[in-house]
């Protein structure tokens, strides 16, 4: 059975987390510090080419974010990016098909 957690580049993870109040406070080498502005907790996010499933799981667990919530944030970001750069009707059809 494969993991439900996706392998993603850090910028996609950060874009989703920024929607729930995360802000970059510093970076040293290949690891960045992000602060949740609501809880004031600090999280370390590796800035590698891809973030492993287990690392993403750990980040989400520490931040108390459910996987489903995180995936919905990613879908919203992808939808908005496509909406801004493509034909509106094609995007809406794609979004409806994926939701089914």
C-alpha cells in the first residue's frame, strides 16, 4: 500500500502553509525556518529538490494540519495558478472532473 503523502518540492509545501499563517523567518544552508503566526511555533523545512513523504508527514503532524486540509490547500493553489494562465472554461471542467 502506498503512502497518501505526496512527494513535493518545498515551494509547493510552503505556498500551502503560507495560506494558513506560515511566514519565513530565516534560512541557513538548505533548511529554512518558518513561523506559524497563529501559534508562534517555529518549523524547519528542508529546501531540497523534493521533500520526502515521511518529512512532509512530520511537518504536518508538528503543525497540527491534517493531510486532507493540506491537500485541499494544494488543490486551491493549483486551481488558481491554472485559472490565471489558461482558458477559464477548460479549468472549470478539469476542476469538476477531479472533484468527482
